[in-house]
């Protein structure tokens, strides 16, 4: 009987330990859930950041980036209304100019050009002013004046469009500057704190520093896309303006008066005068 009671006593002695071990594992699941919730809190906070908080975290570089974005948007609106067919060379102007040149109404055409704002009107006005001021001007000189004024108008159009390219190049540099300054500050704070503080300072510093790079790219990419679009349009209109200038010179050639000259002056026939 004693031998049979011994295993029973042993089982009674082991049962409290077994119960304690089971009770020890019961709180593990809630504790794990609490730890996971605490670990997920920073992620939830990051998701709640709005544009104003990101702007403030980006530092002083965000202000020039906002200014560049406003300038780029204003230039795009301006180019939509100024870099177009009727603002460079229009069929209406060319038909009117051709009619006046054929009727030899240069004074009336000059007055008409002054009232128009398109590039071709400026070229025509410059040429007519030169012809009126120099009645004995040759066709070669007229062609030279036309090409000179046409090059000037093309340069103005090209330079205006290049402002978008400048903004697209400057904005990423400002964003990179913000990133470099943010990384310097992050590593400085990293060297000043303890181990736990160092990790938090490094992660927050990198996060703040990358805001500048992202903001610079947000400004630069649309600016470069707009520059490519308006540059293509400008090149197309410059080609049409050159063709219209050549047509203008051909129309002015109808005013050529080739005076009778002795055989010794036949070399002057290559430069007929405009009458």
C-alpha cells in the first residue's frame, strides 16, 4: 500500500508545478499583443502627417521651393497664351501684308504692323522701317535685316522657355542641399545622445532630410516636362516664322527696280534696289 501511495503523492506534488507552468504562459498572448500595438504606434503617427507638418519639417529650403513652383506655374500659364500660332505668325497677317506689298502701300503696312503684337509683325516693321529710311537699299540688305530680326525674335522665344529648364535644374539642387543639411544635423545629434537616443535621432533625421529631396523632385519633374513641351512648340513656330520671313523677302522682291546700268557696272545687278 505504501508503494502504491508513493506515485500518487508524487503526482500530487507535480500537479501544482504543472498548474503554475500553465498559468505562466497564459499572460504571454496579451503581453505580445500590447507590445505589437506599441510597436505599431509610430507607424500610425507617420501616416497621420499632413502637408503642413511635412512643410514645417522640411526646413527653410521649402520656402524657395514653393516660390519656384509658383514661378513655374505662372510661366506655364503665360506660355500657353503667348507661344501659340497667332502670337508668332498668323495667316491673317500674312494675307494682309501680301495685299499691301503688292499695292505698294508700305506706309499703311508699317502702321498695321505697329498695331499687331505677333513676332512676324515685328520683323516686317523692322524691315519696312529700314526700307523707308533707305530708299536705295538693295535686296541683299533687306534679306540681311530680315534674318537679323528673325534671329532676335527666335532668341527671345527660346530664352523665355529656358526659364522652365533653369527651375527644373535648381529645384533638385535645393532639395539635395536640404538633405545634406538634414543628414549633418542627424549625425550630429547621433553623436550627442545615448544608444537609444542615437537610433531615434538617426531615424528621425533621415526622415526629415529626405523631405527636401522629395520636394525638389516634385517641383523639378513637372517643370522639365513643361519645358520639353514648350520647347518643341517653340521650335515648330520658329520654323514657320523663318518660312514666313522668306516669303516676305520674296514679296519685297516684287518692288525691285533694276535700273539700266552701263556694261561696266553689271556686277551691281546682283544687288537690285528696292523702289
